[in-house]
């Protein structure tokens, strides 16, 4: 049993405080921006740019938590905190795992967006 | 619609992440504020220097110029260093939060920001900003820039200290009958022009106006900022006041109006200076025998038929160039011994 991609309570609270229409706009923005962030992570990894890697993971963490994508947020946080090691190891596996969790989140958000 | 805790302000949101920027802007707009946003520190500083904002909501992790650099720049900028900053970030590590506060951030909210907390913190910050702006405005009106600066850095705590300074009282002779003989708006216009001239002469010599009552002014030289030659500064300021009134009278005569005459009394010595009042409303003032004597000397100008009267302590502090005429000892109400009084020649500078 894996945890839901999106924590329903967090997402509902977001809708409650900012308005349903606005949340649609916000989700769309995230779905536009997140692939770029994943791409940035891969590029930073290849360029051995630990600072860029850390900052991008930080942004992704922050956005994930906003929507209640708690697993994605935790994974991004892990990358943020261990950026130097991840960059020196140079393995794409952690970013691949992150991208996979993101697909789950994106699907859940798209469904919620149309709900 | 929920009730607003405080009146709305003009806010700037700085965040490089679009989702964060949109979300924070939306939350603040829902609370009734007017919000602008910037995507990095450099752009934010440009906007802050160009437009007036009441509050800055600052993200820390940003390319080009990060939040720490923005805080450093703000602290070094005289125009912007009082701008309240609330850091909104998801920084890892308490030491980073501590660094924000040390660099002058008013508060730290971690992301995702709780709307209730956001509202409360912003309300408090805006209220503080408003109070500070009011104080600055008061200072700007009543004190020289140097004094205002000093008070701002030393704070506004109530309580006095013993200082050596000179106090000056001045007013317009026969003002009541003058006011009764002309339309009220003309009296106000006269007072405004008169005050403007007197304030210039007083602050130009390092004095601070501490009291305005009708046509009367009380000003202090040597407090809150010490002034080495406070006696001479007060006397020179008095001479300039007389000269400015003479020039003003030339204008009045040309307009067919009667001239005004002023009387000035100055005394020097120890006095208690500081803020009195309550925490909500306080005024800077000086208290003591020296202050009473200055007031008596001013009243005595009518009897002595002189424009500027000073006491012995003030006279002994003057340089030779200022011509002084001894008028002998005068018994004043409230004084056990008669006081030596001197008249200053307004023109002899």
C-alpha cells in the first residue's frame, strides 16, 4: 500500500482558502513548471552543479507540499539535503524515482483539477 | 467576507518560483492588500527603490540575488532599512532562520504558509510600520534631521536625563489683539508664515522646537543631541528670528498690514530632558528652573522694552562679538534671589 499521491486534506484546505478557480490556475502552473524543474535537476547533475541541484530540489519540495504531494515533497527534500553527495555520485536513479512519483502526482492533480 | 484585522497595505512578494509567487499574492489579495511581485532580489530592490511599499515578503532561495543579499542591501539603505520584511521560505536549518532575523527580518514564516498566521503577522508588521512612519513624520516636523536621526536610533523610551542646555521661549507681542482685529484665516496664514520662518532659524542653529502654543514657541538647544556652544547657538538663532521678522514686516507693510513684534527669552543650565506622556502619546520636553527662567525672561521683554533677554549663564557662554547690555538684577516670581538680566543687540552679530 503506497500513500496517496496527494493528501486530500491539504488540497481541500488550499481550495478552501484560495478559491476553486484559483487552484485550477495554480495546478496548471505547477504542471507547466515541474517538468522544467525535473529537467533542471538532470542538467545540474550532469554539470555537477550541486548548488543548482539543491535549489531546484528546494523549489520542488516547496511546491509539492503546497498541493499536499507529501511523498514527492519528502523525496525532493531528501535530494535538497544530500545535494552534494547526489551530485558527486552522479547517479540518475534518485531523479528517475522523483520523476516517477511526479507522474503519479501529475495524474492525481489533473483528476482533482477536473473534479 | 472575513473581517480585516488591519487596514490594507501595499505589499511586495519576492519569490523565484511561480507557484509560490501566485499563491502568496492570491492569499494577500484575499486579505485586502494590494500586491506586486518580483522574481528575484535584484528586481525587488529596483521596485523598492522606485515605488513605495509597506511590507516585503521575501523568499530566501533565489538565483541572481538571494534573500540574504536583499536583507543586507536593505540594512545598508537609509531609505529602506525600516521597511518591515517577513521571510517566507522553506529553508533547511535553524541557523538560516537565525541569520534572517539577525539581518533584520521582522519575522519568519515557513512554507507552505498558513493563511491565518500570515494574516496575523502581516497585520502586526503593518501596524508597526504605521507607527514608525507617524513617529518619523512627527520628527520631521519638529526636529532637525540630525535630531530625528538620533532619536530614531536611540529609541523613544519614556524617561528623562539631566542635561546642560539652553532653552528659548518666544512669542508675538500683542498677538491676541492682532488676531481679534483681522479675519481668522488671515491669522492662521500669518501664524503659518511666522512658524515657518522661526522653525528655519531655530533648526538652522541646531535647536529643536518642543512646544507650540498659539503664537508661542519653546525650543531647546543642546538636547537631545549635545551641542557644545548651546548658549551661543540659541542667541544666534534668536538674532536670526528677529532679522527674519523684520524682513517679513517689510512685506507686510507693502501689503498694508501692521508689523508684528516678537519677544525672546533664553536661559542656560541644567535641566531634565526626555519624553513625557504615555506610551501612546509622548512629547519631548525639558523641565526645571532653567526652563522657568527662560519663560520669565521672555515675559519680561515687554517690561524691559527689549527684544531678546538672556540670563547670566547664557551671557557668559557668548563670544565677544555679540553685544550684550546688562540690565541689572530683576526679581522674578518664584525666584528667591533677583536674577541678572542681559539684553542682546539683535543686529550685533
